[in-house]
């Protein structure tokens, strides 16, 4: 697999995979004080193996699925012994749409893709106080989305809830604008230093303001 590993800030690594044409896909490893947090698992077992290489072997792992889309969850099965966290809808959608996603996109599988559902379900916010990691609902791109805020460094992981590039700054939305704007305003209230997403490059808070302006047009 063609991929790149970069350290965004101390202890946070971005694994960018070049599988989809003209659409790099990012997964992340956050080495917090007590746990490794893996945010999305990519295109299959090869993606997960790359993520594992970047973790701190002395710390246990928590995996977070930001939403149910196949390019974010096909590596889940590699982490069967770990906590895999998602919203209730994400687990339901993975189960419901798994066969369809495989059939339509099987050419993008890297390694193996086996269905494995999240085993820790968030119906609201989850806070891991020992690491200052907050997981919270954030609809927009999908109805099941969640985002992750690393409070110590004020780093916000938003999955696919921002657009993929500088031109298409608003992502495809499964929800109405009102639900999406609610998520964006939540992001602003956190005053993040850096925003990390599933496909775009690193962003600052002004990118969220640009999206809000675009939605009002």
C-alpha cells in the first residue's frame, strides 16, 4: 500500500493512505498518557497493521470509529481484543450495510476485511478523564457521526465532517444543514488549535468559519 506516516504534533500521528484516486484517506494514532487511541481503521488489515506500528506498545489500545463508511472501518477486525467505540447508529449501519459496501468497493480492500462491530457504544458523550479525551455526537456528513477532542493539546478529530479539499469545503451531507451547523458550532465552542479530518489536510478554526459562511449563502 502507498502510504505516509507523519507526526502532526507530539504524540499524534497521521497515517495517510493513497487508495482512492485523488482522495487521500487519513487515520490517526493518539498516544495519550494511559492509552493509545486509534481513530478509524482504514481499508482493511494492512491499514490496521500500519496503525499498530505507530502505537506505544506499553499502552493498551482504544479504537474509535468516527462513522460507518467502509474506508474508515474495514480494519476493525484486527482489534477484536480491544475496545472499539462508536455511536449506536454506526454499529447498526455497519451491520446493515456491510455486504453492500463490500460488493460495491471490494477493489479497495487492502489485506483482509472482516465484519467486526464496535463493542463500546456511545449514545451521548464519553469522556476518558485519565487522558483528557472527549467523544461526542456530530451529525452532518452522516447521521451516525462522532468526533474526538483531545483536550490537553486542543486537537479536534472530525472524521469526514469537513470537506475533502479547499474547493469542496462542505462535505456531502446526510443530515439537514441545521443538524450540521449544530456540530460546527460545537466545534467552535471548543476553540481547537488544530482540526484533523478523514481526507483533508490539517486545518485551523477559520476553516469551520468558512464552512458556516458557505452554508449561509
